[in-house]
C-alpha cells in the first residue's frame, strides 16, 4: 500500500506540471501501468486536466473504466461537458448519473443549471431546480446563484427574485446575477435598487449597471454610474465608448478613449467602428493607423470597420492598400463577414475586377454579397450590368428584401432605366407582397424625374399612403429645373416650403426655374420671401 500511495502522489505531481496533450497521454500510460485506474482522487484530477488539454471523448473513455465513480468524478466530467459540449450531451450525462445511482450534490447542479441558462432552456432548468430541491441542496449558495442566473437570463425575473429572496446566504456573484436579471429585461429601476442594496460590489456588478443603462440609451445615468465607479476597468470604458458611438456622440467617445489608462483591441474596435458608422470614415482610417503605430494587431472586426470606412471614402488607392494589408495578415478572408466587407469595399471604390473575382469565387453567394456588387456597378455607371446581376440573384432563388429593392431601384435611377425600374417596383409590390417604403418611392420619383416623366413622378408622390419626405419632393423639383417645367416646379416648391420652411434650397431652385423663362418679377418675389424669412443662399466653393 505505501508503494501505491507513493506512485499516486508521484503521478499527481506530474499532473500539476502537465501542459500538453502528449504529456497527458504519457501520464495516462503510467496510470494504467501502475494499476491506478480505480484511484478516484487521481482520476478526478486527470479528467479535470483532460477537459482542458484533450477532448471530451478521451475524458469520457477514462471515466468509463472506473468502477462505481464517486460524485467528484461525475462532477468533473459534467463540468467538462458544460464547458465544451452541447446542452443535450450535458443533460444526458446528468440523467445517466442519476440512473446509475450517482450521488448528485451541491457541486453537480451549478454545471447542469449553467448549461440550461446558456441555451435559454427554462423548462429543463425548472426540472433541474426541482431535482435540487429533492436532493436538499437548493439552499447552497452556489446552487442558488446558478438558479438566479438561469431565471434572469431566461427573462423570468419573478422566479429569479423568488430564489434570490429565499437564499440564506448570498455572495457578490448572487447579487450580481440578480442585477443582471433586472437589467436583461430593461428594468433599470429594479437593477439599480438591488445594486444599491449590495453589501459589496465588484467590477462586474458596476459594469452590468453601466451596460444596462447604455442598452436603454440612457447615457446620462450610465455616465453617472461610470463616474462613481472606483477603479474603472477597460470594460467600463469600452461600454461607455460604444454607447456614445451608437448614439452618434463621437466627441464624448473620443474623450473617454483618450482618458482610458489601458486600451485593448475591443476598445480600439469600438472607436473605429463608431467613426465608420457615423459617417467619419477619414477619422476611422486615422485611428486605425494610430493603432498600427502602437503595434496593436487588428482583428477581423476592426478590419471590417476599416473596409466600411474605405467604402465611404471611395478611394481606390486606399482600398488597394487595405486589401493588401488584409491579404498579408493572419486573418482568414474566407470568413463570411470579412469577405462581404472586402467585396463591398472593392466594388464601391471602383476595383470591380477584384470585387467580381472575390464574388464569383465565393462558395455560397448571399443577399449581402449580391447587393454589394449591384451597388458597386450602380455607383460606377454600369446600370445594365447591375440589373442583369439582380435578375441572376432572383434566378438563384434568393428572395430580395427591402434593402435589395432600394439598391436596384437606385441603380435604375442612376442609369435612367425607366422600364426596368417600373418592373422592379411592381415586382416588389405584387410578387413579394412588400409595401414600398418612402425610400422606395423616392427612388422611383428620382428615376422618373431624371427621365422627364414629371407628371408620373408627381402622381406617384400624390398616391403615397404616407407623407413623402422632403428628399423625394426635392428630387422632383430639381428635375423641374432640369426639364424647365414651371407648372410642376411651382406645385412642388410650394409643398417644400411647408415641409422645409428653413431651407433656402427650394427657393433658389424655384427662382432658377423662373429665371430660365426670364420671369424676373417672379424671381424678385421669391428672393423677397427669402429675405423676409431670413434665408440665405449658401455660396458654392470650388478649388483648382
């Protein structure tokens, strides 16, 4: 017996120092050779390490050779399944444990409940909760905390609160789980109340409250909690930066970014994507270059944001540089979101040959990639090719959405493809049963107006089920000037005077229409109205 204990202790020491799967397998061979496969304590240690270094099937194979496994052994395998396997596999193992008379304890249930919470399986979670009650372990702080977490994540806040209130002992994780539950359903009053009652708080609990307010768009309260937080970490800074970016306040986002003592890849990503999404592409590129100068390696999400910024700039040289940078990085461009952004950037920046090559070599083309290509063709005056590609998309069985129809109608408008535009507008309404949005109507009005069909464009605006936005009327007024139509010009301008009383553009266009027909008295009347209302024509600027 002493020699067995020595061998067991020796292998336990080897396990503590083990870092690779190959070394783990060597230790397993020694366990078998020394006849220690039934040493529950040693095998529990082995399975815990195997869960991290090897595969679950390997851990399971080792487990199956043990006779009458202890609760610790079952729990070690359950934890591995919870962390690395599917929900059904974890629950199946738990059921098997119960059937084979494995004694479930307070360390068993947190893993199973966590698996239920991860999949949002509240029905199965309730069954596990019932089992915990029957086993008499529901009063354990770890079991109770896992149940609060389960019900909170499944939006069953009343159940979460009932479990929370019934806990005899609570720790900071229990309190935080309850705050998460309230914040998850948008009840920041409840979340703040629990947060205020917490006997102690950690960074996670502070960040949950900040994140909850940010999700609701309540940046005032989010900033208040942020300022009160002791020891702000990278997560709290990033949450606030992301919140400001999504609300369009890039000045506040940049200020906090500069204040952050530590900047990780997620924080850089939040700032770059914020600039790209808010229409500041040059700033996004500038921040990316600053990040690169600090030797921070970008991930695929930053590269997608950078490509979005390049698409907005429309600079071919910059797009080629980004494409080259990406190709020489370790990022896999075959990832769908990366490839879609790469196609979109090249298409919008004029490198249609590269965009087409990437598009045609895609294993599976989707609606997003088609729309990127169609938009690129449209921007660069290839309307007929855009129409042909849209028809090809339909022939491949892809169903267009509202965005896809906006893209193709815009392409038809840019190239003055009136019949094609009419066809797609009718297709959207009758075949795909879509109610056209104001943007769809605006595209059609722009198309008809550009092509001289002013009366039809006007009738289309009048037939809209909702009030057309000023952009649609503005497109028609511009066309009235182009085609020298005074009658419609007056009608449309008077409508715009009501919709945009503070805009000088409509007055200037009507004045120009009158001037084209030498109606100087009418020109004078329009200019006097502008002066009365304090409106001024914005002077144009050109540079050579």
